[in-house]
């Protein structure tokens, strides 16, 4: 019976330890994404790597809607040429507000005016060219790397982590769980300490009682010896 309880306690302890490290991992993941990621529309930068979730099929079959593409934000516009795929920022006015979003298309023509460079771009899956793009509008250059059907997940996951609900689930709840875990551990240690202290107190009381009884017996024996000695002298 005692061995069964011990095995059960060990299992519970292992489960709590695993839960503890899982919670720590969740907090770590949130902290990494929260501190080191930047999200701007469909662009996500994380630890120096910038990725974008594709929002349309304008570049199919090179990459399609829902794909995740990787871009390089460190470039020189003068090095760009026809055939390069660039990401540029477009501006639109929606309901009186200025809205910025990113678009990724292939360069069809490069026009160098000496002081500024202008680009004509077009999607691989489109017939018409885009409006003229100035070098200042270019955000990044496609590296040629992409992951199919992964853009929506990364975009949604990062957005969720940065939301109030994501903060609550990935920070508040784990921290409360860790606090509860530490409280339970403290209560368990405190209870074990009280049990041990109670045992030590009982042992100490028994030792003191035995010492007192021994001292009393020795005193009685000494008194009796003194009395017997006195009687003999009389």
C-alpha cells in the first residue's frame, strides 16, 4: 500500500514538473515573438528575417495566395534590374484614411533619371503593368525562398500573440499557473516542515520527560540514602 502511494506521488510530481517546463516554454515563445518581432500589415520581421504572407495570386505560379515569402530589406535600388521581384509600398485613401499595404511584383523596366530611379512592375499572373514605382517606395527584394501555404498561419499566429487575448493566454494564465504551482510547492514543504517539527517536538518532550523522571528518581534515591545514613548514626 505504501509503495503504491509513493509511485502515485512520483507520477504526480513528474506531471507537475513537465507542466512547469511547458508553461515556461510558452512564456519564452511569447517573449521572443513579442520582443523581437515587428508586424506591419502582411510583413513580419523576426530576428533580422523578414517574411510576408502573400495576399493574392497575382504572382502565381511563382508563389500563390497563402504562401510565406522571405524578403531582404537591405538592398541598393541601383543594383535592381529587370526580372527581380520587389516588394513595394502602396498608399490608398479608404474612408478618408491613408492606408498602407505591401505588394510584391516583378520588375518589367528600370528607368534611371540620374537623381531618382523609377520602376515598372507587373505580377506574373497579370496582363497590365502597375503604376510607376519610385525607388523610395521599395520595401524589400524577394530572396527567392518561400514556404507554400504557411503565410496565413504565421500572420495569424503573430497577430494573435500580439493581441490582448494572446497576452492573456500566453502570459497571464501561465504566470498564474506558475504562481499556483509555487504556492502548492510551498504549502507542501511547509506541511512537511510542520510534520517534522512536530515529530522533533514530541521527541524533545519525551527526552525532557525522561530526563526529569531520571532526575527525580536520583533525587529520591539521594534523599533515601541520606536518611538511611542518618538512621544508622542515631
